[in-house]
C-alpha cells in the first residue's frame, strides 16, 4: 500500500509557548520507526513532518492530492497536540475520504476508546509500541479487511461500536526494530533546541526503551517499565552511517534514562572511541545513575551535556512525586558531572502540590546553588493519566471542566492548568519569573555561558537561546520592583 505518516499542522506558539523564537525541531523518532517497519514489510512509505516543515493547510492538501494514499498514520500524539492532530485529520478525511486514518502514541495509548469516540475521523487506533501492530494492520487493509478481530494492540470501529483488542506484548530488545529511515526527512530542516546541540547537524537517536521509575508527573505506558537495549555494535554502525551519509556532527539521545545500565553504556562508549566517531552528544539520565568511571568513558566518547530531572530542592516534594532520588544525590551528581568536564542541564517544577512559597523559593535557591549551565523551569502540568493529575484533582485547584484542548497552552505559564491552593495563580507566575531572572541574570551564569562558547555555532545557539527568553525576561524585569515589595524574601534569592 501507499502510506503517509504525518505530524500535525501546529503553530510554534503551541509547541514552545513564549519560547517560540528559540524553539527547535526534534526528529520524529517514533514515526521513523513506524516508517521503517512499514517499509521493511514492502509498503511504499512517505513521511510529511508538517510540524517541522511548517506546512499549512494548502500545502497539506497539495501533498495529499499528489499522493493518493491508502492509509494515513498520525504521530506526535501527545495530549497537548491532540487539537492539532484532530484538525489535521479533518483535512485528510476531506481530501482523501477513502483513506484509512490511524492514530497512535502517548495520548491514544492512555485513552483509546475516548479518543475514537471523540474523533470520528480515525478508523483505527494503535496503542502501546506500534511497529508490529501497524504493520499487521496494513496487511489487513491491503487485503480489504474491514473487520479486525485478530490484531493485538488496536482499537477500531466495528458493527457493534468501538472495539478494543487485547494488548500486544512489547518488543524484547531493540534489535527487533528497523534502522531509522532518515532519508524520508528533509534532514537539513532539523535544528534541536539550543540545550541539545553543540555542533550541527545534530541528529536524534535512541539505544534503549522503557523506564523502571514511577515519577508522578510522567506516564510510560507506551514503552513500559521494562528496559530493552540495542546492541552496542549495531548502534555504533548506525551512527557511523549517519555521519558518513549526512555529515552528522552531533547526537542527542532521546532515551528516557540513558545510563541506567552502566555496563551497556560503557561498552557503547568504548566502541565509539575505538571507531573514532568524534561526535558531540548529549543525553538525559537520573542523579542516581552516574559515577566517575562511567562519566569518564562518556566524556571520552564525546558527551558534552547531561540533563537531569531534578524537579525540586525539597526532599519532601521529591518523595511525594515518587522521584526515588534526593537533593543530596542531585548535589553529588552535578558535582561529579562537572568534574568530568561535562555540562549540566537541570529541569525543575515550581509550586508542586504540597509546596508553599518558602519551599518554592528553596527550589530556586537550589538551582542557583548547583551552578549548572542551563536550568529549565516549569509550573506543574497535570497531564491526564498521570498520578500528578489525580493528586491535583484531590487537592483542588485543577482548571474547571478541563479539556484536552486546554493542554495546548501547557508551555505558557500565564495560563496554569492547575493553581496551587497554598500559593495562588498570581504568586505562581511571580515565582516562575523570579526563577528565570535569578538564574539567567546571575553573574556566575553569564560568566559560565561566556566561557563555554568555543565556536561560531555555539555563539549563534546561545544568542538564539537568549532571544527566546527575551519576552519572559522583559516581563520579569519590568515588574521586579513590585515583586520585591510584595515578597521581601525574594531578595536573598536574587
């Protein structure tokens, strides 16, 4: 069959909020795996990353009319993007009414029946890991089957209504997956956010799936809690191919926890060194999953930045969100990463359930104390299906009659989806702006940033990052005197 895989038409504002001017574009890794599996099964596959190419409705219509697809599959399906997915699906159904529309991803996996009930344009939904499921679904569609009783991992429309089949078991290891068909993309249109690259072009890549942890703000039902890994040799061969084919200079690994299996990562790093890949790469991991020996090999292999989800400067909050980590571990991890000569990015959530102003200010102090290269701050976003959503609902303060569409503004702190009853909406925004100002206008942060600029590419990326923050910084500075009068305790933070 002729297949189109598609990301939605979506604005940069919806993707990045107030940081849209500095937002980047991520490779659609999930869709690439689906595309690779469909191609290996003999289907003709086209991939239109409308989000990255900034395709408008007219452009999509022209693409559809030229393609005449039998099946159109939708990716990038998070709760925050479902409004855009739906609008894009309506265009597809209008232009190609006979095409089968299939949706999958995080949100459809969490809410398969509700998604099908609400969005009548979709003919079928894939939940969980989708490579084998989608390929089997294509086989049925190729044969003209309208009833799909034997395919595990799908929800579909039948004569009796919306039907969900039993779940499919996840892959046993990454070796079952196809190589990523980057040739389906306009690769020179991809530039990650500034915190994800040091040299261009930088590609996305993964070497593992799964996450064994149970943080309250996250849901891992697509890939599950069981960790699965690629073979180090296979991964290095693919990285070498990308370097030789596309001139790739950097990689950002999208693994949920890159270093949870230290033995595998050390083996991978040794092979990267032996093959002299000379790639600048970054990754994300946990503060309890690093040690000096591991970091030494990562540095030798080209790792320049590690991101940690630190979340809070309060151990009480970390325990409440099932983080399975402490502030002491965070301090030690940041210390040894910096000692290894690797930069550090920290993610923080301000005004968490149970936190008051004093605790939130403690998190801001914590972020400054660690003297990381980058700190990224959020207000709590209780996504449906997470424990955080249930906690916020129980505590009170969740936006009344909250709908899926409301989550498209999740990157905009001026429109919080949950208001901490102990702090209040106005105060939450004040604390958020304080965190941005206190960290990024700190002399030590400015000096660290200046010292890290080693090339014209890095100079441009830091300029882009600053440009993306100007709107937030302007608002913060303009109201600084008011905040100091209303919150004297801010002075020691700044």
